[in-house]
C-alpha cells in the first residue's frame, strides 16, 4: 500500500481524527466491515461511497474521484506499456474535449 493511495488516505484521515470504523460507518452509512476492506486495499470504494468519505472527512471529492479512476485503471490493466499508451490516448481525447469546451464559451 502506498501512502497516497485511496486506502491509505482514508485510513490516515480516520486515525488522525481519532475515529473508529464504527463511527465512520454510522456517519457515511457504509458497513464497517466494508470500510475495513477498503482501508486494507482489498476493495476499492464506489464513486458514491467515495463521495460520502469525502464529505465525512472534508476532502476534495474531485481529487478522490480522480484518484479512484487512476487506481481502477492500474488495478484492472496493470502497469504496462499498453496501459501507458492507452492513458496517453485518453489524455489526447480529453485535451480535445477541453479545447472544444473552451471554443463554445
């Protein structure tokens, strides 16, 4: 587990606030067993769960959701030249999307 992955971020936030898994579970309406699995890196949260964590811990939803997408890509496709090339293609597509959006303003 890396210091900047979602599992570690959420665990650090919880322990820094001195909260138990149960306290976070009550606040977020996410089962404490599932939170434990997420904190251990056994599971990735859904976008909805991540938004609840962001609200509870007062974290940037955008940053956490972006991190989740990145972790899903790596978990699903691995660290390989093919994944790298695919991400570069996505980057180019999104850059074009951004340019088109700017032109419409």
